C-alpha cells in the first residue's frame, strides 16, 4: 500500500514530502475533504482527476479539514491511495431518488458486489440524508457483517447544504460507497466521544424519526432553551455545545445526537440522527481534556485490533461540535492521535455532521454524533 498526501491552500495542491511514489500497477483511490466554496468554484475535482486519471475520486464538503496532525479551514485535504493487492468498487446514489434514507442505504449496499467484500466506506450528504436511517438500511442487508465506517459531509457551522461527489463534481444529496475487496486489506476502527452528561434523564414523549417535539410532555425547544441559558439566543448553532445522550428503553448503551435545525413555529428540533419516541435523553457538556483523551483512546482501540502495529493510513472523522468546543485547541486531538500512531502513519480526514462506525469490533455500524471516529488501513505484505 502506497500513500500520497496533498493539501490545497492558496490556489494550489502541495504534496507532502513524505509521500510514497506510486507504481501505477495497483488500484487507486483519492479521498478529498474540503471547504464547500472551494469544491464548488475552484475546479478541485477536475484538478485531482488530472493528477490521478486512473483513480476513483470521492470528495465531500466539511466543517474543517484534517491534514496530518493539523486542522485547517478553507482548504482541501486530499489523500491518494494505491492498493497493490486490494480491489476497489465505488457506487453513488442521490437521496432524491428514494422515498427515505433507509431505502437508500439498503439499495446502495446491495449495489456493491458482495463476493470478497472486506470493508465499506460511506460518505453521505450531511443535510438531506437521515444518517440513522441510512445506517439501518445498510445493516438490514449486511448479512455478512462487513465492517462499515464513514461520515456525513459538513458545511462549517452553517447547516445550510453539503456536497458529496463520487467520480463526479460534488453536489447536493449524494451518497457514496467505496467497497474494498480481498483478504490483504487490514482495517481497524475506533469511535469514542468523551462528553459528560448532566441533569436528570428525561423521556421523549413525542418524536418522529430525527425530529423531536416533546420531552416529558413539554415542547423540546423550550426545554432546550431553559438548559442552555445564555446560549439560547444563539440557537441552533449553540446547541452543538450541548448535544443529547439518547438511551432506548430497556438498554444501557447510549448514542449522542447533535441538533441540525430548529422550528420556532412548532417548537421542535431536528437532529442528525433519530431520537425514538419513548427513549430517554440527558443533556451533555464538554470537558476539554476528556475530548482529547477520547481521541487518543479511539486511536488506541485500532491498535488493539491490529496487534499494536502502526497503520499506513488513518482516516479521522470528528464532529463539528467538538471543533467548536475545542476552538484553538482543536489541533490537540489530532496531535494526540499522531502521538499514538507515530510519524510513519499518514493522517487525513474531516469534521462532519455525523460519524459512522461500529462501537465495538464485530458489531453493527451505527450513526454517532460528537465522536472522534478513527479508521485505519494497511495491506498485508
């Protein structure tokens, strides 16, 4: 496996000096994560296609770009991979062609050839796609329990619209799947949050998919405003600082959900993933040190799956809410991961509107918010 890494700043791509030299003999994949304005107007897709004419190209907009151990805005972080013993197949669909995200997910996964399928990477629109339903649709047809990770595209903290493109100019509503084939590929994953819960657990008394209407028979938006205090005037953006921990009745495990938008007319809130009616929720807040520690633990979890061998490439997908909380300290979570893996591992990725990963190896993938999700790649010699 060979890796070339590039950063687009000041109107041009600059290649990392540590990059490998491609042989031209293997399957090539380019992943590019960038500022939405740059992806729309600067011919990024065409430039990458010219640089890597034989590669499959997948691009998405972000809420911040990860390049090595640093976090950038208004840039494009790209990584090109040449796999010597692994095959790659890509598929793209648009959510507008389906009645719901569940159907889109099940259709997209079935579109990938299943023989020798080892791992699937999903990059989806972060505004029009219900990530929870998408993942449930994927898992409904994932009979072989193929590992699936990925994320939802971002749009800084604007929550306007996002872009995804698979072998095409990035546009709204797209969902891309990249299938990896063969037993030479080594993939590991880890996903941890690091947030703290506060306040009593409350019951969701009215919701529909990812739209929350009532908590304890009171309008969701009014309860949120009460808990946010001085931050209430800055909704919906300030809600990123206070996500919800969601627990389905009868279970102890929880998922974190981030707000996407509010409806002041019916006092409801739309989240990046489902909040089932009858489930229980608690508010969450950040602890700087615990967020960074969680990132380290997510990286360490991948090493435990891989005999503690540092990987060739690590894909980091973290949540925009973490970036807003960490502020000028955002680099600390990528630097912490670099310390875990060491200088030989290439780091790439982006800040997202949702992260896709199993919680534990061998379990079904799920949509997470406010986590650092790490997926590592290497090939057997």
